[in-house]
């Protein structure tokens, strides 16, 4: 297409005819509709969402000349719903890349074959819009676009995730009109939109028309001042108008009562000040909102007003004078079927889930979200880190050591200053009136130099009420040394030890914010508690945002019509970063990962501690910053070996913010018993809220009661046994069982009771697990040493002792992979007695110079039909040595399938840490009972670790009929090393010598 100007590679052209950015609002006819914020009820609003005629071109050069003209025939074009993304509608190719640009790195140039989408639709203007100014607003178009109205060029804009508004008054007429839009996939702005995300294109957010009085309020900045003791607030509503406006301002409280009003005649610039005595302050825990109504001519504009003060004092981040901990997540716009087009109900679903899991902060990663999302954050109560749509991570890998590989290249280049500052301006101007926005962020992973300094200085000059953040100014990136324009230190994936070192440094004056930490990819994260132990310890540590909220993926299907969630490379896209987009706390459909449950527990707003359990005394420490505990009740129960024997409830809790309350529970304490007693305490909401039901569990804690232990007498009868050795087979026959041990393989090959064979393959020792995403770095070391191919070598196996009622078999063995030294040596002593019990006592010595083991334990392949699992241990969901704060001890029952956590990249899952006994049976109650001298972990699944490792997606797994049972001495933890720090030593199985004992016994339960 030759007739359009080539703005998309011109750094001097960021827009043509685009109106100056302004605060987000919709004008209404009356206060009632304005308060409801239902845009369709405004007579001054008209949506352009819906079906547009659409034609996709692989290159802008192929676009038909004059397609935008009034008489152009587009009847044969496709229909495409707006808003939407091309790539989820069959146009172009879905592509996921994290860092690397999807085109040659040659800023500001993009490929000549630049895909383009042409949109055309007709619309009518209502007669009552005659005489009014008409505007069209695009809330999000990726990456740049041209607009024509009735054949006339109306404007151009770039900057994908920010609003663009055009005056089309002179182009439209009463009745039918035609609008045409040409969207390009890439422009020079794409170099600073290199976020870790699927690369979507098109008109992906709402498009609408506004009718404005000829003289109207164009922009509003609601600034506030609070007295030192917060007893008085002044709201100064600064307005910019088109023409002269008579403005009436009314401020109402949350109940709708007027608390202040004022009037002003505003000609271009003006303001109205409204004073409020004893204002109710806004915070995320109690998000109290006043309502400001500005009336001018026929229009009523409504803003939510939350009085709150943000400051940094002595290195401490504060809101309303109180030190705050930001318990946050990073959130991308992501929908599995709609891409970056996010329905309003989907936003609400996300926020409700976050509230239910004790999250109070959202970092908009890495661009402004839909403006209505911030309305919801104001109302629901969230602190928001509002981030500019700016990232050029690909520069760090774009060349061969020259400027192309320099992450600071664009931020130090004056030619890019306008583009950088434009991103800050449009962010701040649109969102400046939202109380939920507590920090401005100058983008992400884009280097740091003079252009970022210009962004920050403009931001602070425009809005001094909020601090400014930018992580890539950290010293490790070696950017510009002057960071005085930034108000906090920020880090990504610093270890708990690193942030503690910063907090302990008296010369470190700024608060520290972990904008990304605890990478929640796959079976993760496993290091949350360590972070929060340190964060709570030091006031200088603000908290942080887990990366990230959701697995962002494209829901698709195989050629055989099997649905699945796709990740990078599944569409043949190059470059791609595989499943690195599957790194969230929730699945794409918003089902919580177990990692979200772990986060909920670790950041819980109440700490429960034991004071004197014999006397029934416990302590509650209120970690809320602004509210007491009166909205919660405490339910408690005492369980004896998993069965509830006592329970009670305390409904009146009184601890205020940051206060501690001691309670005495009315339970009787056993003096001595054979059984184990556990006290479980649940803090639950007393009333229904808009985001949860009555009885919603906020947090819990569990303690074992220190009851003196009585030894139970063994009651099983011991019968004589018969031991027969024929060549390399040892057969042990008992009263109702028969076992066969293979001396060559060092394993049992038959375990049967009443003639029922319970294993279908020989028992074996196992060290390998299907690598978790967080094993991505260490697994190469494991493979280098042959861990994944370890096989047993039996040096000697023999019967070492026999008697009428027992037999002992000793096996000296090693585990090793081909062409490598053995990983470990062991001596296993198997004892079978007349009760049918098989006892294993295993001494293991691991090679000194080898890395820590993924696991060590016994693997059993149980025959078909062993589907029922009952155990006493941690539940109800999976747990690991470093990922177990969200589980509690109890007696649990589940099927093998229910124990399986179906990660979208199959990997190790479903382990139960801290198990004391385990029962795996068939439908008739026949099976194996397992217990140990100490707690162990177990895993029961219909897949081997090798199957899980080989599959790239769940639908590629072939379910076995057998049950694969792992009984682990230990399993190394999860951590967050897919992007975060190394797994902490305390959570590695790096012991070089250890003993492992476990007991198995065939049983027939009869319930």
C-alpha cells in the first residue's frame, strides 16, 4: 500500500492527530448512572465493539489501495470480532518468546514483510449527538494503527497497551458512517514492547465513541493533601477544559451522603478545593471510597476518591503513616482462548481469587492494564504497581557483543527519548486518579540511562504523591550511575540472603522492593517462607511480587481434536522460549496451583503461635496494617490419629493492627496415650463478602500436642515361615502370604497375600524424578553423572539369617549410569517375619564429589486395580520439604488419580511429605500397608518418572494400568530455580551417608 505515510519506522512520529493523554473517565447524563459505571447506560457513549469486516495481509505492501474509502467494497472480507487478537482467530501465527525479538534486531527498522490487518465497519450516529464534539477511543491496539473516517485520514498512533483518542467531529455526519483501521504487527515501538509474553496483534481492547459538549472538561487530576494527624483532607480537583465550563463539584461518602461541594468557572485551567474533616482513609484492607461528581453542561463525570498518603520515611515505605508489606503477584493480561483480550468478568475472577489467597498487591506486568481493572482494584482493595509499556530485553541478546547486545542502547540514545517519555506520560495521565495506584514503574528490563531518567523526572514533576520504581537501575546491570530519581531499590530473584544483606546495610537508605521473586513455574515455588521470614524481620524490606499470576497459554487442539494448552514452539514458532510462559500460580483456566495455596499460607495476615499447649493457650498476632480481627472467628479441633475428638469456636477476637492476643482453648489435655494428638486452628470470616462466602478460611495453624507417649503392644500373631532357596530365588511362605526374592536382581519379584499378587515388576531403589521446571539448571549436572539412567549392580545378595519366624536377606549393591562411576553404594537388609511384614534397613553412601540427589527411595509397581490410597501425613494436596506450609497433618483418603497434579508440562508432582503410614488397596481392600521408623514421602501415580519426563504435554501421557508407588527416604525440594536462586542447601538431599528404614505388609482391610 503506497498511499500511507510510513510512520511505523519514524522515531519522530509517535502519533498523528492523537489527542493529548487524559485521565480515564466516561461522561454520563446523571450521577446515578455515573456511579454505576455501566458505560452502555451513558447517552454520550457508543461502543464500536462487534463484528468488523477484516482482511489479513502477510505484508503491509499487499494492502489494497483505497480500502478505507467510502465506496470500497469489503463485502467479501472476513468478519472479525473486535476486540480480539488475530492469532487466536486463525490469522498469523501464535508465538511465545521471552527475551528474543521475533525479527532482526536493527532498531528502529522492522521487517519489510510487516503483517497488517485492515478493519472496516459502518456505524450510525444518534440525532441527539448533533452539535456535540465526537471522539473515538481505542484502549489497546498492537502495535500501531491508522484510522480513517468516511474516507478521510483521522490519525495514527503507536504504543500498544495505552489509550489513543482522536477528534473525529469534522469527519462524521448524522446517520451512517464508515470507519477504517489499518493495524500493523510491528513498528519501531515494538523494540520497546519486548515483554515476556505471547506476541499478539490487533484491536485487542475496547473501541468506542464519545459525544462531548462543545465546552467540556477534558482532563481532571484529583490531588489530595492530608494533615499530619490525618484529621483533615483537602481534595483539589485540577481541571483542564475545552472552552469555558461552569463546573459543580459534589463529594459524597460511601453511603451517598454529600460531605463537600464547590463550584468554579474554568476557562482552560482551573480547580475546585473540597475539604473533609475526619476523613475515612483508603487502604487495601478497608478500601473506603468517596465519590466525586463533576457536572458541566449536560455531562456528569464520576471519580472514585480514596484518601491515602504514601511516603518513604527513614527507608520505610508507608501508607497512611504505617509501614506496609506488599504481598503481591505479577499479572499479565492473559486469557487461554482470547489472548490479551480480557473480559470484565475475567478481571473480577482474577481479583476475587487474589483476595481469597491473601494477596494485597498487583504489579501490572509489564504494561498498563484495561482502565476498568484499576476501577476494580480501587473497589476490591489492592495496591497497584502501575508499569509503563516499555521493555527492550531483546537488546541483551540481539547482537554479537556490539551495540545490538547492549541492553542500555535505546535508553541512552537521545533519538528515543520522546518514545520513552511518551510511555510514562500516557501511563500517568490515564491512571493518576486511582487510589489503588501506589507506585509508578518506568517499565521493565530495558536498561537504564538518560531516557529512563527523563521518564522518572517527568513523572515526579507531574505527580509527586507516589514513589517511582525501576528495577533495571540495579547496580548489577551497570547502567547510568545516577539513580536519585528513583525512590526504591528493586531486585529480581535476589535470594533471601541477598535481601537480608541489603536490609542490614546501614548505608542502604532506600526501601527494597522485590518486583519479581519466587518464580512460580510448574511444581513451585518452594522458597516462600524463607523470603517472608526476612521481609518481616526488616522494616526496610517492602515485600514483593511473585512471578507470576497465571500460566499464559493458548488453548488449542491436536489434529485428533484433543484439547490442550499450548506453549512456545507448539505452533512451529521461532524463536520461542518453550514452556517458560507456564510460570503462574494458577492454571490458564484459573484453577489454583498448589503454589498459590502455599503463598496464601505464608503471607497470611494473622500469625498463630503456641503459648502453652498443655494449658490450651495460643497467641494470635495481627499482621494486618489497618484493621482488627473482629471480622474473623477461630475454629479449633483436636484430632486423635486423624479423628476429631474435641472442637470449639471463639467468635470474638479483639487484636488490633500489629497487636497480639492470647486465647485459652477449652480442651482437655490427655496425660499419656498411645495415639498422636493434633490441634488444628482455623481462622474464618464471620460474614459473607463480595469476594468470598461466610466461613472462608483466611489461614490455619496446626500443632502436635505434647502428650506423653505410651507404647502400643504389637497384636499381630507371628506364625512360622518356610524359606526355600532354589538357585537365585528365595521363596518365603507364611500363613497366608508368599514372597519371592531374586538374589541376582536384589529385589522382590512376588509379594502376594491369599494368592493375590500385589506387584507386577521387581522392587527397585530409585533416585530419579521427572525434572521439575525448577530443576532446569541442576538437571544437566544430574544427567552428567548418570542419575537419570542409574541401574542397580548387585555385588552380593544372600540369606544371612533364618529362624522359624523370620529370615534376613542382605544385598550389597550400587546405583550408577553407564560410563560413570557409581553414584552410591548401599547395603540393604530385608527381613521377613511370620506376620508377613517386610522390613527394609538400608545403609547408603553417596559419592562425595557428586551433586545432591533428586530423591532416594523404593519404587514399587503395583498390579492393576490398586487405586485407593489412605495415609496419615500431610494433606490434602501435594507437599515437599520446602513446600509444605499449606498442608496439615491428618488422615486422608484419595484415589491415585486424585493424588496427581496435572502440570501443563508434565513433571514430578503429587508427593506427600511427612507421611507416617500409607495404605494402597484395590476395591476389595487388598493391598499394602507401609510405615517407617521416621516420616517419609510417598508418591502414587499411573506414570513412571520416565513417562512424565518424555511427555511435553498432559495429552501425550499414556496412563498405565499399574500404580507406580515411590516410598522416599527424602525428596529434594522444589525451590524456584527456573529463574530464581539455587535451591537452599537445607532442602537438598545432599547427605553423603544415611540410613533408610521402611516396613511393608500385605493386608486385607474389612470395613
